[in-house]
């Protein structure tokens, strides 16, 4: 889940310079109801700046009118999605959190391959990338799998990328990354697994994209899929309050197979939410077999 951080302030618009405190409270409650994310009173100016963009785009004259418009929309309405895109910032890139990817390539994949042969009895790998934004994490997963999983052609690999934003998912499906997003990709991976579509833009080859499926999903709702061997739920729970975190983690737990793994952000603060999991690293947990 992206953070609520200011990108670029817009010039004041007279009486529309800021939402009122009561308007902020109502917008915050609407966002919370739809996404589980809390917007603090300290975000008043930020929210005002972002809302002004939507007023310009929609032609709605004031914050109150836009609020009344939003509350009538379905969660999958394009304007609701545009609103979410305005109030959130997608700061992401491939191979973010390098230590975790080193573990994934050098420890998890070899161990899973051994277990698949001896215990699971089939060459299958299912990974969920939650709050995947524009697809950087799912593509990184596929990169590591292609480079590190032995006899890849004999495996059935499914990487599911989900995000609450329709626009983010559309961008993920387009699978085009600029140099900033590609800056940590090892050079040999760039050569083997990507192709330049034009100067400064790179597209993953079908070997990677064939592993990945994207779809919209709200973490506050259960994921209706067979369980996964590994779920990556990184840098998202910090934006939820206690009640929402519990709902999200109940849904995440149900999506991981017994004995499967959870990779979280180092600063998520899961604590009691995963007390039934075995903590392996500050960011790595194993679901119990029962």
C-alpha cells in the first residue's frame, strides 16, 4: 500500500485552500470505510492539495460537492480509483529490500525445490504479492525464480499481484519500467530477462510475465484463491490502524498454506497479529502446520 506523502503542492485556490476540519473527518472516514487506511488530521493540507486536482478534472466546484459525489460511487468506479491514485504515492522499484531478495533466491527457492521433490510431491510454486502497486515486486519475484529455480520448465509457477488501485493494476499489466525502477536490477538479469522498448524503458520478457497474474483486491476482504506457499505483504500494514490490521492479517493468514511463509516489511510491527506464526527474521514468519 502506498504512503500518503506530498508529491507537489498546488497553488492556493482562495476559499478552497484547505478542507475544513469537519470535511477532513468525513473524507478520512470515507477512506477508512473503503480501504481500512487512516488519514490523520496532520494530512489536512496534503488532502486539500490532492483534492483540488480532482475538482479541476471533474469540474465539481468545491470539496463538499466532491465528497457528496464520492460517497455515492461504487468502489470500482473510475473516479473513486482516480481519487485513490491522487491521495497515495507509489514509491516502488525492482529489487527493493535487497537482503530479502538474497534470502528469496539463495535460501527459499532451493529449499522449496527440495521440499517439492521430497514432501510436496509436485513442482509447484504459488506466491502472492499483496499491494503490488505497479508490478515491481511481482516482476522481481519472477526474475529471481527464473534465475534460481532449477529445471524451471518442469515447474508450475504462479505469481499473483494484487492492489486496490485499478490504475496501478493497469500499469502493472503494461509491464514497462523506467531506469529509476530498474536501478537495482543486476546487469546480467537485465540482459537475460528484459528487453529495451525504447531508450530508458524496459519490458520483462515473456519468461517472466507468463508467471504473473494481476487483479484488483482490497486487503480488507478475503482473497478467494487456493493457498500460497509464500505471501509478500510489505510496507502496507503501517498505514492501517489496529482493527484494520487484524482484519488484513486474518485474510493474509487464510491465504497462506500451513507451513507457508509470510514476508513483511521490516517496520510493520506485527507483534500479536502473528503470535501463532514462528518468527524466523524480523520480517519473515512461518505459518504453523496446524
